[in-house]
C-alpha cells in the first residue's frame, strides 16, 4: 500500500504481485475467531484503501474489477460487518480509517491520486 501511495510508477507495479498476499490475508481473516479483540484492526483500514481508493485513482490505470481489488472489497465488507466484528470494533476501525485518510490528505510526500 505504501509503495503505491508514496509515488511508485505504475509501470513498476504489477497487480499479480498482490494476488498471493491478498488471498492469504483473506484466508487468515476468514478463519480468525469472531469477536477477538483487536485482531487485524490495524490492517483493515489499509484493506479499505487498497480495495476502494487505489482502483479509482486514474494515475495508476488499474482495472477496478481486478481480482485483488474485488477480494479486498469483499474482505472489508465481511470483516466490518457489525454482527461479526461488533459495534466497538467497527468504530475503532472506522476511526483508524479516518485517521489514515486525514494523513493522506496532509502528507506532502503522497503523489496526487
């Protein structure tokens, strides 16, 4: 995620590189016990950014329907479901996501997306 946001060139990145890690993360998250406090809460904001922000950034020219983005979006929706994560966990994840978005907006090292 940081490589994409911090100015890497699109031609240096191949979405196939993300396929293994995103599938592995999806498997691990889907097998984690529900309701376990703090599990993966720091990862989920990046999953959101990867699944929803990056594919819409024209600068990269990625296919928004790519497998890696679809899996990231499905993971986000599944893991932030109130019945699975709980209200407090969802609130913490949302607060963390807002913080990440705020950082992106004020960080002068982030390339225009």
